[in-house]
C-alpha cells in the first residue's frame, strides 16, 4: 500500500537525504516549503511521486491543508527554540488537526532523555518538544543515532590531524555512538513507513572510544596519533557556560560553546545510547568511522559528503 509522507525541511542536508531514501520506496512524497521558496523544485525536479506544498509555520490552516491525507509527518527542520520548539509545535498541532496517525520529530541525535539540566541547549530543546509530542493524540517515534560520524573528519575538534592528537574529556574509554547522515536517513525512511515503530528507535553505525579513534587514526595514517586529556567534562561544561553567556547571537544553531556541550554530553555518558537496535529492519552494511576517516587522513583537502 502506497504511503503519503509529508517531509518538513526536505531542502536541508539531512531532510534531502531522508526524502531521497523515501523515494526508494512505494510512497507519495509531499514536501513542505515556505511560500516563495523555489529550493524544493530546484532540488527534486518533476518527479511525479512528489508534491510541493507551501505554508508558513504561523499559518495553522495552511499547515493543516499540507498535512491532510498524509500517513506520517517527518520533521527534519533544524535550528534553536524558534524552530525545534515553536515551529515543530505548529507542525505537530497541524498533524493532529489533520488526523495524521504518526509524527517523527527532528531529533536525529544522541539520547537527550537523561541529560543534566543546563548542560546541552540543543538536546534539551528536543527534550522539551518531546514532552509536547508525548502529550499529543498522535503516535510519535524519535530516531536517536548519536553524533554524525562525518563530524569527526574535521568539523568537530576531537581529532587534531596536524598535531596528531585525539582529544578526550574525563575518560578515553567512554563509548561514543556515531552514525553517518546517509545511514540515519535510511533508518528514518524505514521508521516513517513502519506503523509499528516504537516511541524511540536507537541506532549506531559505529561505537568507539577516543582510545579506539586514536589507534584507528594511527593505523590509517601510518603516523602515531596520541591521546590528549583535555580536562574533565565538568570543566568543559563550565567553559561552555561562559561561552554561552558571552555569545552575541543566542539563536546561533551551533556556536563553539554548543559544540563543547555536545562533547560534555557524550564523554559524560549521559547521552549514550543504551538500547541500540541496528537489526530492527534487517542486516545492513553500516558506514564505519574507518570509512569516514580513511580518505580524510589520506588527503588533507578531503571532506566527507
């Protein structure tokens, strides 16, 4: 049976990957854009299975029309409170009003449910919205996947390639959950088409410690990468708090202090995935940390897609 799926945020990086994965299945894809935005038409062309609908998140009636007749709404929008809380509340309310059976919030992250309050703004916004989703008369499924593996290749300052160092906080043996964007997109598409999906689906394409990462970087590069203790997670959390207070743009999605907070969540173990179920949708060749680091370490100008 063909499912109708509404994707919000389909013109973004992850949303585009999710949409591409959905189109590998028997779906009618409905892409939500803001009025006057031509990015979706430019990106997806004239695929007959795809419909572009427009609505402002402040226009409840337009959002309800966009969601009407859908089997599931998939949110892949990204940002801070105006997006993760306010816009998603509007999207959730429209899905409920339209009688949509299922909703996937824009989580795609580490596990935010056990975090100490005040330690990670972006993850706590997801936890705040999750409370709204749990209270709504709609079946909700969150996909949790840890950190995007691609961030290890330069964007997240954990591997200092030029200095041959791998940083860690508190413990070099804390397990880190990592999944590539393409693997996350594949899982999200399968979850969207699974009417029996549970409240949370946890996946991890790879699970390594900082010690493992240092050994792997040494093997792949042929040069020794040393572990470097960078302090405790408590110290890093305090530094992030100072950075946040000094920030000039409170709505910046990923300032340096937010990156610090993510490392606090990961290296403290609070955000570790405890119920990974990689085989829920059958065996799959997950992209590993090795797959991402090998070309990056071999070529200084290489960046993962």
